């Protein structure tokens, strides 16, 4: 894909699932990937997998809830690699509770990671990307942010990510910074295995036109496209990647 060779990409939540698959894909396309997560072991495993495949990557511990830490990490990335081109705000946490069963504590955790984490990443990255002549931000929303979902508090945070992404696109676009959201359907990752039973996952798979769950690699390919110059006229949009979920 055009423009990823020799680019520099930062990924949050890169220790697992969609983040790990996207880190590997961006590295395979020639990007130097800064893998970040609160899970240091998983993050180092992602880097080791990339290096085994001949790619270039580095791991840094980053809690996306911490704005100062996020800014410091991005500035250190520019200092070390001479620029910044792509930021994938992917870290997130889920739930399996109905609205009435959701506790205020878990509500706050989801708001902090899913909403504030994305805000922090966009706000800290924008001036650095702009200073480098532009770039691409990709934020992870969800199908649950697009259509009504029983996991309503998670859905609230993901709808916020989608709407926020659309809303900042005009301001960032003036400096050549594109920002898009991805809305995955049900993807076979640690998150879905943690929150749903086999029966629930099977029921969700049957709601997709392809009658199966998605694989992290199938999200990573869209992330790589949106990160690349092949998507140079795409900004302020959300993309359903859900196997035709209804
Ligand atoms: P995952 O649990 O495999 O990966 C999430 C990663 O985020 C983990 O490595 C975790 O350590 C990290 N993380 C959690 N809190 C963090 C924090 N405060 N700071 C930094 N990192 C943190 O899950 P996944 O399925 O790969 O999910 C990735 C993203 O995709 C999430 O935003 C999730 O909401 C979204 N999503 C997933 C699905 C799905 O079906 N799996 C569907 C739609 C959207």
C-alpha cells in the first residue's frame, strides 16, 4: 500500500487482538511500528513476532487514560524516528452487561479507556502529525457504536468515538491530517472470549451474512488501507467491517 514504506506508526492496545494484527500488518507494509499497551508481556510478544518476520518495531508501556504519558510517548517517537505518520487509537475494554446491570465503576472505566483514551491520542497526535505535513489517525469504534446494542454503555462510548471522529475531521483536515473510525463487528479476540459464551458468539456469528466471526487480520487490512496514501481522499468517515451483520 502506498506511503507506508518508511512511515512511523503508533498503535495503542497493540499487545493483543486487533491491535497486534494491525501492528504486524503495518510492519509488513514497511512501517516502523511503535507498539504500546498496558500489557507489557503481550506488547513485547507483538514486537518479537514483527521482528521474526523481518519488520521493525518497538514496545513502550502506555496507559491511554494518561494524557501526559501519551504526549510524552508521541514526542519521544518523533525524536527517535524523525517523524510520525500514523496513530491507531485502538485500546479499548468491553462489557457483557445490560444497562441496568452495569455498575457506575465499570461505566467510568469504559469512558476513561474507550472515550478519553481516543480523545487523548487525537489531541496529543494532531500537532505532531500536522508538523510533519499531515498523517492518518484511525480510531476504533464498533458496530455497537453504529447500531443499537444490548451492551449499551459500551455502545455509548463507541458511538462517541464515531461521532467525535467525524466531528474533528474538518479541523484536522486543514493541516492534512485525516481521521477515520473503524466499526468492527464481532471479531474473534481475547475481548470477545472474555465477555461472551460460546453460545453467544455462535448467535452473533449467525447474524453476519458470512455466518462467522471476523478475524483480527480482516480488520488490520482496513487499518493499513486507511493509514496509507491509497486512502488519501478519505477522512471523517466510519467503516463497518462486520461480514454483513444485521
Ligand atoms: P483485546 O482485549 O484483544 O485488546 C485490547 C487491548 O487493549 C489489550 O491488549 C489491552 O491490554 C489494551 N488496553 C486495555 N486498556 C488499556 C489502557 N488503559 N491503555 C492501553 N491499553 C489498554 O481486544 P480487541 O478485540 O482486539 O479490541 C481492540 C479494540 O477493538 C477495542 O477498542 C474494542 O472495543 C474494539 N472492538 C472489538 C470488537 C471485537 O469483536 N473484538 C468489535 C468492535 C470493536
